[in-house]
C-alpha cells in the first residue's frame, strides 16, 4: 500500500483499518472466542425480546380467517409442490407468530 493512501484516511477510517488488521492476524481459536464475546450481550438482549414476543404471540392478531383459509388450502394439497409436512410447518410458524 502506498503512503499516499494512508494520508487520505480520516482518523476514524484509520482506527477501523487497524482493528481489521488486528482481527485478520488472530488465530482461528482467538477469532471464534472474540466473536462469541462480542455476541454474548446481543444474544442476551435478543433472548429477552424473544421471550416478550412469545408472550404476545399467544393471542391471535386481528382477523385470522384469511390465514386459516390459506392453511386449509395448503393442507388439502391445492398448491402444487406443498405436501402435508410443509403445510404443517407453515401452520406451526403461523401459530408461533400469533397469526392463528
């Protein structure tokens, strides 16, 4: 890399570049450990929001007749290529989202 490009970087860009270089030099184990440490706070926050969403998903949202009609049509095989197992998975997913 030529010296001219280094001078054109802002201090923020330089800090990002230095962090990227540091991460590229880590071993696989160090990189995975770094990733897990960074993801732990995010996972804890998302687990809390998923628990809150799960409590809200117990009650259906609005009018569910259209969703029920779709699930019935899928389970009857009216859509080419979708069989019982796929229809069951879609129905379970709709129930988890609170659509049914």
